[in-house]
């Protein structure tokens, strides 16, 4: 059965009874589908429930009261753990440093200036001219140049014996000799206590006396040189 009517847009309007039957079948099928979906439904998980029910209750943070300050329990545990680990590392490093053997280089022996002083003053004993005393500590040296200043043709006695040789050539130079004894005497004035502590003060003064006597002998009245 078909019906024809007038289309408001200018065309014919046709209504079929077959379309009405098709719509009823579709409604019946949807109704059956809804009941099958409900029978096969499964419980929702926590995420889906949170979508439907909204945010749940938040966990309360735990705090630790230190007396003067209140800090989070999480921060307190981290700080305590860091301090314990640092203390353990410091103790471990200290233990290693103290237990590992160290190779120390031996310190050089101190300079023995007293021995050097004895050797230097022995040089004056070895270079001494004239009649030597019995306490001279140079065994291979003896009296030398005892007749310096004497001449067979001269009627005046000139005693030039004594003093110190300049080197191994048995020559006596007044300027080097006077300079050496002047420096030696100056050191006695500055460091007399050191010489006395080393036991060499009397020897140094004796060397200065020998040199002075040798240099002043030609200027005496008995040994005046014309």
C-alpha cells in the first residue's frame, strides 16, 4: 500500500508501509542488544571508578618533630641517611690513610759546622812559618825559614821569621796575610761565643797574635829597616 501526498518542496511524497515494518524490527533488535550488553557487563577497575566517582582521599604526610623544627618524615630520613653515609666514608678514608704504610725519605744530616771550623783552622797550622810549638796538630810540618831577615853582609839583625805562607811555594805576602787575619779577627769579635762553644777561641786568638807579631817586627826599634 502506498500513499502519495504533496511534498512541500515541490515534489511528490510517497510513504511505504514496508518502511514502517523495518523500523519496528530495528527497535526490537536494539532492545535485545541492550539486554545482552547488560548481561555481559564486567566490574569497573579503580581508574574507571575514579573517572566516575571523582578524586579519592589523599594520603596524609607524616612529619617528625625535632623540638626546634618540624620536618617531613621523607626529608628527615634522606638527611639522616646522607649523614650516616658521609660519616662512614670519612671513617673509611681515615682508616686507609692511617693503615697504609708511608715511605718517608730520611732527613739529611745536619751540617757539622764545627767540623768545618776545625778543618779551616788547621790550614793556618799547616801554613805557619818559623819555629812551631809542640802543640801544633800538623805532624808533617816542622820549623821552617828561621833565618828570614838575616844576611851575612849586613851588620843589622832583621828578624823576619814567623807569619804564614801564602801557599805551598813557601812565600809570605803581607797583604793577603793581613787580610786573612783581619777577617778571622773580625769573626772572633762577632761570634766569640760560637768559637768558645766549639773549643777554638784560644787557637783563633793565637793565630791572630802570630800574624800581628810577624807584621809588626820590622817596625820595632831593634829591627828597624833603613
